[in-house]
């Protein structure tokens, strides 16, 4: 029975380090692959970068619209802008003019 007692003692001595290794492995795995791990952080940063680029595009579009609206205010009315809008809305052109139509950008 000497061999079985030696085996029991060896197994009892190995259980603690084995459990510790499993716990450390569990936390190490989830620090990279988990919901709040390193890879999730990288993906989130990529999404933030894409969202910021989209926000910059929207801000630029908004500023362009604000400039066009400012040109149509009564206190700073731009005659060229008024003429352009009237021709676009009324579909009007003089007989001696050449009209070149450009397709509008598709809205998102």
C-alpha cells in the first residue's frame, strides 16, 4: 500500500496548484476574449473612429446647409442664390441660356 499512499499524497499536493492554474487561466482568457477584454476594447475603438468620421461628415453637411440658408435670409439676401433657387423651383431659363443639369447626391 505504499504506492497508493504516495499517489494520494501527490494528488492532494497537486490539487491546489492545479486549481490555482485553472483560476489564473480563466481570468487570463477572459481578460482578452471577454465582454470587456482587450479585443472588445479594440473593436469598440474602431467603432468609435467610424462614428466620429460619420459625425464629421454630417457636421460638414450641416455647415454647408447653414451657409446656404444664411444667404437666403432677408438681411443678407444674395441675389445669385435667390435667382438659382427661383430657377430650380420654377424650372425657368431664358432662351439664350444653356442649362447643364448635374445629378444630386444620394441622401443617406
